[in-house]
């Protein structure tokens, strides 16, 4: 990287995504048992596919020599670290027993999610101001969200390791139906996998949308 060129933090983010993929593979070992999870194994496979897709997207988005774009992505990554702290706190809060039944915990969880989303919008605003183009606001918001969501995914995976191993039966429908059918360990595993997948898929989309909206607002101020 040339002197004075803003860093996009592409390599650290790709390494984090790879680390998440390794953690996921370790947690789901032996892999042939993944097909006993709901949806013929898609519950366990989809997060892995999403992580591989994130690696490709990070490589593509961060592979730019335009200084304005690099500056926008750099700012988005740094703001995304703050958003990631909020999402990690939300994951830890959700993991607490009876958190769903605690009204204050639910409100705090929503506030943490909203705070992270607001930071992604701010990343889009800053990116748009840097380049005088709302398009970079979209990219900065998405980049910021990907940074945050990869951190949250790491927290989810580490929480999964703390839980007891999920017994596997030959009938995935009996393992989990969402109505207390099957064992609690398997339901906890499925819930965690779904949460991680939601972060990986929905988070960047929200970040891109808010980044564009805040970017357009930044341009309208001019």
C-alpha cells in the first residue's frame, strides 16, 4: 500500500471471516451430522455459505485504488468496530437465561441493535461527504455493517462452544420444530445458527440502505 493511502482493513476483515468459518466448521463437526439439522441441513450449511460469500464480497469491495473510496471504507470499518461492540453486547445479553421474558432486557437489546444501525448510517454519511457521492455512502454503510456483523457472528459462535454439544438423532423433524419438540441443546444450536445467519445476511443490507439514505441526506445539505 502506497504511503498516504487510506487502509480499507480488507485483510483483517477477511481473516475474521475465515476464523468464523473455521469456528463454525469445528462446532458442526462431524460434518455428516449437519444433514440431521432442520431443512435437510440448510440450517447449518447456510451460515457457512454466507461466510464464504462475505469473504468474496470483502475482497471485491476492498480491492480499489481510488483514494476517496478507500477513505470511505476505512471510515466505515472504524465506525463498524463501535457497532460491533454494540452487537456483541446484544449477543451476550440475548444469551442470558430468560432474557426474552425480561422486558428491560428486550428494550436494551433493541436499543443496542438500533444503535449499531445508526452507526452504519453515520458511516454512510461520512463516506458520502468524503466523495461528494451518495453511492459511496451505500458502500461505506455496507462495509461498516459487515465489520460489525462479523464481530457479532464471532460472539455467536463462541457462545455456541460454551453450550453443551447437541445430541443428533436420525430424524431432523423430531430434533427441532420450534415447539419444544426434541432436545433443548439442539434448539439452542439452531437458534444460534439462525442468529448468525441473520447478522451475516440482513446486517449488510440494512447498512447499505441506511448508508444510502444518510448519504443522500449528506448531499442534500450541500
